[in-house]
C-alpha cells in the first residue's frame, strides 16, 4: 500500500508538469553538475563525486526506485572571462547554467524525478529554469543559510552563487543589468511562488528586496520561536494553498549547523539540526509533489579532515533520500502476513 501511494504521488507530479510518461513515474534520475566558478573557493566541483561515494545511488535503489545515474555534465571555461561590473566569471557561469538548463528540461520531460548534485548554488539558475521549461507553474522552496537574492548591483562580493534567485524573479526584471553569458535567461518565477527556510546570514540589499517584494521567509529565529513543524506547515501552505503544483527544492548543505556539515564554503553558526532538516524534507516528500531537487555546496577540500568530509557527504545523502521517501521508522517491506514459526524452528528451540 505504501509503495502504491508513492507511485500515485509521483504520477500526479508528472501530470502536473504537463504530461510525462506515467510508466516512468517511479524513476529517479541523478545528474552531477561539478561547477565552482559561482564563488571563490575551489573544491566544490568535487561535490557530486563525494556524494555518490557516500552511497547515494545504493540508498535510492533501496527505496524501490528505478535509478538512472546520468553522470556529470562537462563544463568548459572560457580562456578569458573578465568581471562585468562587480560580477565574477559571468560568461562561465552563464554558459554552465544554460547547459544545465537543457539537461534538466530533458530529464523532467522524460518523466523522471530529478536530483541535481552541485557544485555551487549559482547552478540553481539553470536547474530551476530547465525545470520551468517543463513545469511552468512550479514553486521553489529554498533551504539555505543565505537568501542568494542579491542583484549584480547589490552584491557585496560579486560572486554569482549569491545571486541566482534574483535572475529568476519577474519582479526584479528591471533590476538586473545585461550580464554577459545570461542573455538566455528570462525571468520565470513570481515572488509568491518562493519560500525560504533556514536564513541566518542575509545581506542588506537582500533584506530590502525580500521586505519590499513581500517574499515569504523563515529565519532560524522563526524556527526557534515557532518550531520546525509550524514553519514547514506554513511554508508549504504558502506555495501550495492556491493549487497543487510541482515543487523544486533547492537545498544548500550550509543550511545545517557547521557542526553537522563542516565541509562547505560559507559556514554560519546556529543552523538547522539534523532532525529539523530531515523533518522538512520528509514533509516535502509527503506532499507527493517533489519534481526536482538540488543539493549543493558540499566542498570536500574545505573539510578539516576525512571524517568531516564523510559526515557532510553522508548528511547530503540523508537529505536526498528523505526527500524521496526514506523514513525514520525503518524499512517498509511489503508482507502479506506475519511469518509463522516452522516446526523445524520449534524443534531446534527444544534441543
């Protein structure tokens, strides 16, 4: 019964995207995006490998999915990519996202639930844009310590991993200058279709944008005050109350407290506990509407030791698996009845 319900939810998600093949509804595709030019620290391009090495494919296969590992995209870096205004590596990041957008669109169009392994969070531009090509009415749940909604004008660093949401929003269309490499991006998401969970390091320009546009967000203080159950309930109600539609989950591993996820680039104390993070993803799965998820910013180079890297990668696997139906109750094996004791077993007990 549990398996039948899971298939039904996935079929409903595919139908909401405008007609994937229901025969493929019980399949998960994994796509690596080993890319690091959206920020200054090298090493995050190795994220997809360490997450796979932590047992991702085996874990998903154990959830009764047909798992298709599409491998990693190959990204080519231009020989010259001078900053534009304050923006670093604009052509490189733009081209990588355009390539990822096409790959995501093809995977979703083929009827798969897709997991994108980053790489840095600048990749969300391509991931969400490609998803939107197939599911124009999607909603976006952004779980992160950071809002990543700076524009090229407000960004203190110029790093594009802190700007992806701004490129998506229709309400910011006239605030985004013509950046080399991004001419292909047309805003496709409205503010009411977005919700943040876990914020605790927001830049002044981002705060102004979120307040001015009325974007729904929950900081770690909100989680402390309201509890994770209430925050998750209100967040899901915000994006799903008007209608059932596909969910794009973009999960930055730095949403967790650094004690749990030390191998990442922009650590901020006071993050999600393990239980809080897994609860959010369990509830997203329970909607039956998850269509694409990103898991980004695992950087093995920045882990202080091998144990820290393995802990971060293992946490990433847990997040992905719980988003796709792994429970904390243990395995749900389909059984017709409780097995009876055999006579041979009884005789052995008597010896």
